[in-house]
C-alpha cells in the first residue's frame, strides 16, 4: 500500500504528532535527538523517520515494556519526554518549570 509521507512542520507545534516511517520534520528530529541522547539511536539527526529511527524507537519501546509499534503517538511522546527529562537530557531545553510536568508517573 502506498503511503504519502507527512510533513509535520505544517501542523501546530503544541500537538503531539503521530509519527511513523517516512514522516519528516522538526518533530521527527526531536524524537531522534532524545533517542540519541538516551543511547537508543546511533544515526544523525536528519528529521526523517527512517528505518534506523523506527528500529531505535522499537528498542526503546521494548525496554519500557510498552507495545512495540515503532510509531510515536501521544502516549509515546509523554513517555519519551518524561524519561528524557528525568535523565537530564532535556532539562536545559524545556526549562525548570516543566521538569516535573513530564514524569513517568504522568504517563497513562
């Protein structure tokens, strides 16, 4: 089945973008950056959801004991951001006022 690639730059920044293979944009770059800083992603931050991004996300999902989909949805965003903040990966980027907002306890 042919799937059109989605440019997530065209959507509002405050939404949790659903992302998957072949999507591209700043949101994908954020995922790659966080996965890289957490040790899951070994490639460059390209803002393109490629096979390496998908495999890295699946490894992250497996280690977090959540369904292994290789896709980003709202639940995965909250989990990834929460873990990144708690591991001091995003403290400087998001600012101290948000550090306690994204924690694993807030992930439903």
